[in-house]
C-alpha cells in the first residue's frame, strides 16, 4: 500500500489545472450503455474509479478505445452480459449506475447490492423503488439486485424522491430516457453533474428538460444514437486546491475550472478570509487575505448549498482560522473519520453525532495518519501541507480513486510531497 510523505510549511505558488469531474464522468460512461452507437467522451479524468468503470463496460461487452489518455470512445453494440459482479461493486459503489441503462435498453440487469462504506450505510432503496415505479420488478437474490422490465421496456411514471439522491436521480434519468412515455422526477438532485449527464443524453437524441432544477421531465425515445461530449471540470478538486492555496498562505491560479459550480464554497471561503478573484469564466486567483482566517460555520446540504464532498477539506482549513467553527454534516452519518486523524496532527476538534467543533487556530504538527475515504484523504494532505515537520499518510489508494496526479500537481506549485511505494514483502512484514 502506497503512502504519501509530506514535508509541510511551503507556501504554494503557481498555476494548477483542473481535471474532468469524476462524479460526472462515472454516470456519463454508464450512459454509453444506452446506445449501440459510439459515444465519445473527452476530459475523462485519469483516476482509479474511471479505470474501474471502464473495466465494467468492457466486462459487459462494450469496446472502449482511448485514442488519447482522457478521451474514451465507447461502443456498447455487443453487450453480452447484464451483470455487475460483487468484485467490482465492492471496489466502487458507482457501479450501481449500470442498473438504469441496462434495464432501459435490455430490460434486465443484475448488480451486486453495495454494502455500507466508510462514510455511511448508503442504501440504494430509492433507486430500486423508482425502477419499480417505472414498471420493473426488482428482487434481491444472493446479495444481487435483479431487475427486469416484464414487457421488455420500462414505462414513464411520476417519481418523487423522499430524499435528494445524486446517483438515484442519474439512474432514473438513464432508465427513463428509453422508457415508453413521459417521466417526471420530483425532488431531483440539482448537482452540475446531473446537468452534464442530461446534456450528454440529449446529444444522443434524448429528450430531457429541467436537469439542474428539482423537477426533471424526460420524454422517452425508442433509441439513442452516438454523440460526442466533454466532461465538466471537477468542482471538488477545484475547491480542494482553493483550500490548498489558503491553508499554506500561498497564491494559486486555478485554471480550467467552472467557478459557477461551486458558488457556495467560494462564498463561504471568502467569508472566512480567503481572497478569491474570478479572473475569467474558467480561472480563479486565490490567496489568503492579509487579516488571516476567521472561523465560520458550515452545514452540508445538497447542491446548490455547501457540498458534503468539501466538508473534510474545509475542516482542515478551519484548524487555521481564529475562533470556533461548527461543522454540521447532514448528508452522510459517518463522515468525520478525518477529524480523529487531524487531532493526531494537534488539531483541536470535538465532535458528537453529526456536529464537529473546530477550535482554531492551532499549529499543526506532522504525524503518521491514515486515510479513510477519498475526501478524508484530501483533508489530511491539506493539513500536512501546513503542518510543521513530516506527515506520512497511509492508505492513499483512497485519493487515487478521485484526484488525478495530485502529487505531481501539488509538487509543481512548490509542495514537498512524494509517494512512497511499499513492496508487497515490506508491507507483509509490517502488518
Ligand atoms: N440515500 C438513501 N437511499 C438511496 C440513495 C441515497 O437513503 O437509495 C441517502 C444516502 O445514504 C445519503 C443521501 O441519501 O445519506 C444522499 O446520497 P446520494 O444518493 O446523493 O449519494 P450518492 O449518489 O451515493 C454521490 C457522489 C458522492 C457524494 C454524494 C452527495 C457519485 C458517484 N458519488 O453519491 O461522492 O458525496 O453524491 O453529494 O456521484 C465522493 O466523490 O467522494 C463522493 C462520496
């Protein structure tokens, strides 16, 4: 298992480019299953989760060509199986995104039921209930979700989600794109990734209106065609690098981003003292304000509010702000694993239930810490960048799932960060 070794205390300075959004590329790759024709996706980030998603498509029988590193040309003409096995789903929950398109196009799908993960129980009951409303039969067989459209094709329906769900909304959008008649999704997720997926499906000949608002209307069509689409920039990677500039007292120009996708994050960071200038529609200039940082509270909520995927990074930043900041997590029940690791680095954080209180400003010190999930890993990297001394972060495979080349990107703007690869024999000896 690889580790990161970070020597903190360097102010970051320079220019960083943002990669394509992981959480948009994942559903867009799944959507290629909706058509027998070739769908070309550009700006697919080169991260572990996308490699896994590509493998899933290939296992199902799709052909995936990569004429360039970040371009995927997918032809899902000869789909031979309709199953996402446990081995894949256990490494990546987003494999459940295969359910909607397989059910829509072939009338059947089998996907291993994902279990809980480090951040919560994360059921998919709302996806399954919506498939039933579209006319599918859904059963659980030996740990697998087995879904069928009895008449071969789903039928449009009115679906009201009890809770806002991002991949649930995406799955229903894909399932109903080929259904007979009209589907309306109420209480839909409004994340930019939903809009991006709708844009791709519409380029394929789909008829989706209202994506990005809580009510989405989908007029089902008989078949979808090929298309070409560029994935939006990753708003969470953007937010992470804004915090990197601020926490190190540096100055970063962040290019190829989409500031309008992270307005709640930008506003909160400005409020706490980070200077963020929008140079143009796709570039930001970030530095820590002369007066330093002041503690501000956040509550995570679905888009357009403060995203849960930036909570851990924000908590790291608040260790450097004067005062007490209250961080409330309302999306996932167990998303404070990074807090205990930050405490090992001398942060003063107490938490109970879904609320953490960060007492700043503290001088962080390097330590051996362990990453527990993707965003928790990012939070530890940020803390290590401003800590005195050396930090070794274990289990960085979590960060490889969603941050493209983070070591190279941070190293190029002055961070002292390196990856230590452990040979299997050393790992066995130390475990
Ligand atoms: N929920 C249910 N039942 C369902 C679906 C969701 O109870 O059927 C609950 C969840 O347990 C959670 C809440 O609803 O408490 C919201 O979950 P949601 O379904 O929106 O999450 P997701 O679709 O599984 C996506 C992102 C996550 C991100 C969340 C919230 C992808 C592939 N994943 O997950 O990204 O945190 O939305 O914005 O898009 C990450 O990138 O690090 C990550 C975890």
